[in-house]
C-alpha cells in the first residue's frame, strides 16, 4: 500500500486489535496433551498466568487436555472467541484462518515457521495466508512469531515464567531478544512488562498498527522495539511520530550492514531498505535509536521513569560525583553526544563550596572530593543545593554511592540509605530527573534498592548511564518543540498532471531525462540555473563560446548517455572559438564510440555551452528519491569529486520544513567550510535550504520522478548555483544505474 493511499484511508480499526491484545476468550488450535508441544505449553501458561477469560482447546481428535474438553474444530466452539493461537504446521494456517473468519473469531497468532523467511515456496504460502486474512477479515500476528503476551491480563501465549507485569512494552521480531529483555527486566528492573508482541513476518498486522495501539495502552509507559525488517516503514514512522509525543519509544535495528540485512532476510523474510534512511526517519519521528544491546533496557527505563526537568526551559545536565576520573569521562561522553552541561549560578557554586569545603569541585562536574566517605549524607545535601539551580534539569550521580557501607564500614548503611531516600524525595519534589551510576550496581546494596524501588535507574556502566541521562534530557528538548514530522501533509503536494518534459520522455520510452529537461523540471519548482546554450554543431559551439566572452564548459547533451564524464563528454576551460570547435568535435567522436560500445542508439550530437564559474566555498550534493519503503527521502552531502570519498551525507524523510533542512545541513562535516573554517568565507544558509526544498518538492510533486540529484551545487557566500542535474523516472524497463557525476564546471 502506498503512503498516499494509506493517509487517505480511514483510521485504523483499533477495536480489532483490542480483541487480539485484550481477548475475553482464546482458542488454542492444535492443543495437545504432550507437554513438549506448544499446544500444551500455551494452555498451561494461560492457567499459570491467571488468565480470567475463557480458554478453548481445539484438537481434531477431541478428548480432554489439562482438564478441558477439546473441540474438534473452531466451527464447533460454543462462541466466537476473540483470539485464536495456531499451534499447527504452517501449511494448515490459510485454511484455519478461513475457518476462524466463518466462526467470527477476530484475530489469530500464527506461530509456525516456514513462510516467507524460508524461500520461494514459503513466500507463496505466506501470500496465501495474507489472502485468507483479507478475505475472512481475521487479523493475523505473525507468522513466524514468538507469540503474544499481555501480563496485566494474564494473556501468555509465549510461555514466559516469572515475569512481573509493569510498564514496558516489547515490540520484537526475535524470540531470543524478547526472552533476553524479559529476563533482564525480571532480574534487575522494577518496572515489569505490559505487552510483548512478536511481529514475525508481518504478513498482516505490522509495526505501525501495534505501535499506535500501544500509544493508547494505559499500562504501557515505554515501548522497546527490535526491528529487523519492516513491511511498511512509512506506517511505522507515521505511528511513531504520534506515539512519541505521548510516551517514549526506544528501538534497536538489526540488519544495519549488508551482511546483517542478508541474515535478517533469512530470519523474517522482510526488508527495511537502506539503514541510513530508516535511521534518519526514526530520529525525525522522535524514536530513540540505540545500537548497543546493553543500552536498550537502561535507556528505556530512564525515559519511562524520569522527568527531563521543567518542559520548555533551557535546563541541562549536570554531574554529581565522588571522584574526578569518572566524572571527567562522563563529561567527555556527554560532550561527544552533543549534550550540554549546566552552567551553575554563582550562588549555587558558593553554596556548594560552603557545604563541601575547599577541596571540592563546585562547577559541573561537581565532585564532593571525599566528603561522603565518612558521611554519605553529603551527597544528599549537595544534591539539594545543586538541583535547585534553574540551569539543572537532569542529574547524573557518578561513582561509589551504594557501596560506602560495603567499601568502608557497615555502619554507614543506615546513613547511605537515608541519603538515597532524601535524594529521591528532592528530585521528585523539583520534578527533575536523575540517573545513578554506581560501581556497586551488581552488589546487594540497600541504598541502591531505595533508588530502584523509587524507579530511579541504577546502572553499572558509566557509558550506558551517560547515554541514559542524555536521552532523558533530549526528550525534554523534543517535547518542548512545537514542530514535529507531519507525514500527513504529503498528499497535499502530489499532482496528477505530468510536466511536459516527463511526457516527452515517456513518449520516447526513456526513464532518464537529459540535462536540459532536468533543468526545466527543477526550474519549475524554484531552482535557479545559470545560463546555458544548446548547440548542435562545432560552428554553433564556437559562436556560443564567443558570445560568452569568458572561458566556458562544453558538456555532452544526450537522451541516452547520462554519465557524461564516463563517455568523455565534458571539456572544461574552453577559452577560444578554436578550442570550442575542437571540443565539440571531440565530444561528438567520443559519444559515437561510447554509444556503439554500450549498445545505445546513435544520435545527432548536441552539447551545452555554459560559462565557467568561480571556485565556490564548497560543493554540495542535494538529491531526493522515492524509497520503496519510506516514500520520498531528501539527501544532502558533500558534493563534486568528494561524494564517493567522504561519504558525508544526511537524510530526511519527506516532508520537512526549512528549519529541519537547515539542521540537517549543520550535521554534515562539510558544514565547517560553510561556517568559514580557517579564514574562509562564511555562507548564508538560506539559499542552500531553498535549493534543497526545491529538490524535495520535485520528487514530492510528480509521482513519475523516482530520483533527482543536483551535483555539484556550488555554494558561494550569498548564493548557490546548481551545476549539473539528473532526474530518473519510475519505470519497469531497463535504465542506466544511478551514479553521481564528477563534473565541476568551474
């Protein structure tokens, strides 16, 4: 389904998903008396989890299973169950879905493997399953899913044991990852699990729908997502954009590399497209993406439990420690993540000096300098002064706290526990967040248990603690912004009419516009090119060069050869009419030879003559494409000859506004040149943003446009000049591969 169709369709029917996640009755299809079978284990798990609804066992042989009479088919059930779980071979699934539809069952969880992840035969079976779901109206979770869990309701279709209900929702594509996260929550977290959904191959219900459901799920405080592939990435981003305004979403993406993507394809059968584009889209939608598994749960717990300080203020992060070494490392880590440290008011530093003595450091980071070794209460008193500063939004506690009674004297346990209670109360009263890093996080510590019971994160890794406190701060910044990604605006830009150059190309059976056609298309969305003259003979080239009155560039203009430099189709610094004649004749010969060698039709030689440009401050690339998963995507980066070398690019899923484009440009390494590095001329950002928005408008306005690229875009202090442009149309026929031109018409 295209995004344009999706946004014009009706709102998702959450009532059907409610029947799946909050079922009043469950049919276990393929129920078994064999304890080693899933059909037995799920029945037992529902009993042990305290599920209060009705549970029906379905087995073709009938009989009795775990004290229940087994029905021979879903058709014989005494009522239309809300949910069925299939503990059957894969081949039976399409027929069972139809049976469920006839009985009025709302949804089905398909556990079996052997679908799209297993090859061509499995893909065909999965399509039959999808078709059965559409015809019957039964919504499907899976196939190839680890199951479904709603612990507060006792819905345990995974077989999880010993997991406490709570506020963390897991949205995963791996049973092992779900098990690992649930184990971590059980062993060290006080938050517990609300819902766990294994999406599997997403044959029907996908990430976006479940995420939207979780956004309104009262017991869920944070969503943790593990993404391998994604059947509809655009829907995921649209849902995330809305949900992250209500509650945090933390994601980890596997398959980030080509090798990982291949492994993911064999696991779920799904593809998410280029990782860098998806990653950019997740960030735009407010999703916190982590790449380390040890960060996933800690970051999620911190975001779910800690306020980021008064929303709308400039409050930043500060560090309170009992040692300079670790606090300095924390400063480095936060700085590298781009997180600002609070600048304390003079009266705050004065108060800390009086409290802690001359040895203490009283500016961020604040170091109690041994004052807590004999009196852990020094931490609590220092925090009371520190956190009251309006510049402080979130505090990172670093060092030995929680271990004073262990390291120095058991007699300190009571004072340490009281200090923890006091610090918790102080931060709660002020409405500010705190993350605790402790070297004793893995030890039994009553003081650290005080924090945990109050849902204050206690983390043993300094790096992970820094990441957690950074994301707490960043969430506050994001929530304070009024602007957010609004994909629903895209359909307003789409036009059903074709531009005349697109119609001409289609009539000629071409999917690539020549440069002058590309210029005409882009000019109509606001991109301004320098003058250029089309010539079709050596004499015309000479005359055009003479009229220019300065050195010119002469470039091949062809309906079929688009990589001009590969064909020897570019001559620069042509300074006279004689040189222009020779340049045109050289281009003509090169073009004929290249066309014959590559099987292109021979055509009358034409060329573009344009004045050489002064050396720019920088060369950029600005492009856009219609990603099959994400929809329109804007790309900007270092251009010209540096494209392939530097690989300095950023992406934004469209639509975006000018402020977001300006922020994206600022992320580039080459942005230092734009700011006037090493005595260079600083440039105005406005013309760059305007050019990028024009390129974005081109791919969004005309459905036929699959790719558009301006490279290089010459950047001067007060203007930009597009030097070369390429537009590729959507089409099923053969087309030349997209390559970035390496031409600079200086």
